[in-house]
C-alpha cells in the first residue's frame, strides 16, 4: 500500500466527506472526485459526534473521524489540533515520507507553531488556504475578529505555501504578510446547463407558487448575511422603475436579520420583492439563474464566491458589486455597481429597458469554461502536490 513514490496529502479543516455543506467540503469532494494521478493518497479529517479515530474509505480517500469536545466556538480549533495530532501519529506509524498538510481556513492559527515544527521535523510541508478575510465577517464579535486576524498572520508565518482561490486574496496576503510564499488556484464550478425546461413540473409548480415568469424577475442567491449587502440591493431595487420582480433565494426563515432588514427597507410594502426561502434542487437553481432578467451579486468579503461563479456560468447578465475580488473573477463579462446610493438603481433601470445581452453571457461562459472547471483546478492542485 505504501509505495515509495506515493505522495500523501492530509486535508485538515473541512467537516469531511461526503460533503453535506458548502465551502471547503465541496472543494474537498471535487478535489478527490476528479483525481487523475495514481501517485496521490488523500487523507481527510472528518468531524464526528459519535466516533473517534475511525477510518473508512470514500472514493479512494482515507477518511478518519475526530470527535472533539463540545466547546462551543472553540470546538473547531480543538478539531483541527486533534486532527493534525492524529495524522502525525499515523505518519510515524506508517513511516510516510514527506507528507503534505493542506490546512483549510485560519481557525488553528494561534496554535499552529508547535504543529508546524513537528510537521517540518518529519520532512513534511504545511500548505494553507486562508479562507478569504474571515475576520472581516460581521457575524464575529470584536475579540473573535481580533483572534482571527492574529490567526491569519500566524498561519502565514509557519506555512510553506499560502494557496488563495482568488487573486484579490493573494495580493492582500502578499501586502499584509510580505514574508509569505503564495500561489493562486481558482475555485471550480459546474458548467452543465439545467435539465429542466419551461414545461418541467418542478419549474411550473415553483413559478406558479411565487407568481413569477421567465425573464420577468431579477435574482439574488446567497447566504443570508449582512456583508452580502442585501440591504443595499433591496433598497436600490425598490428605487428602480422596473415592473419585474426581485426573487431572493436564501435561508431567511427564523433569522433576526430578516426582521431588521424589513424595518430598514420596508420591503414588505413592495409587492415586487419575493423572499422564496431556500431551494435545494440544483436543476431548479440553474433554471432560475438561466431565466432571470439579470442576477444581482452583492458579496463583499470572502474569496472566490461559488455563487458568483454559478451566476457567470448560467446567467446572461450579471450586475456585480465592483469590489476587487469580484472584478478579478468576472473581468469584463459583467455590469458593475458601487455602494453609492443610486448606482445599482440606475444600472437596473438601464438594463431593464434594453433587450437581453447574449454576448455578455457567452463571454462569461467562455471565461468560466477556460479557467474555472473542476478538471482544470484539480490538474493545478495535483501538479502542486506532486512537485
């Protein structure tokens, strides 16, 4: 089993396989599903509530469970530390040469030093993915933001390589931590069109339920958090002259932010604004993207946003908040707006009066096809792990 030329990669920091969530879990799942090289053996830490140090095989991956103590928010730090500790014992026991640890996120940063030293002593390497400015997210209290910022800094100090999935993040890391060795490998997306058509039962049921029609709505899909700029998008949309609807797909049920947003924007007094809850059917999501008049993207922090890639892969026209991260992904294949009052409103008014631009959509799809397929991303990762 342990061939001499086999490269062992230990992936720490995702919730594990098979992927049930978004973000890092999806990434790990795609990485192992598109594996090409026979010289790579992945080992993936999996967060568990009921088993500990149990191994199973999933798509040729060695998955091992870690059940950290239930410490509230600190549990994820314990999870990463226990996962690395267990992996190091495994490496020693099986005499694995030159292991690579790929740590996703900065959670463990404040405690990374002794682990990095042990990995280096064993001839291993530490690669990290810094999870796009996590400390900027409004969900964190000030002390947590301070810890995450410190954590990010420590991670870059001890890592052999910082892998960013967005060039905006990479240049931020280079500027903030000039000692870092960095590289950029994008995030992939699914470019296949929807299997649904206008007559699909799922489509008609949904469209009738919400009173919407093809090309008769603008669309937002995303995590329901303030830094995705829901307030700005809704306010600007309400100020526009369009007779079309604004369909918002997100997990708003039972969220206090929903109530706050309602008071802030009074969207409940505008019949065009339609919060439709979460949609899990991938084909329905693709159909919604394909058939909207335009997609509105307001994400402001984070790395390459999967929702932006999906919009570029499926929608003809995208109205994108013009921050550095988003521009690095969409280039000249989208319309841009700023947070200045009136910017998105006038963009909507402009688009709304024009026939739909298929050129923009085709350019976006070409751009995704060339740089953002999982096959292409995995090829770059394998080259990196095997050099």
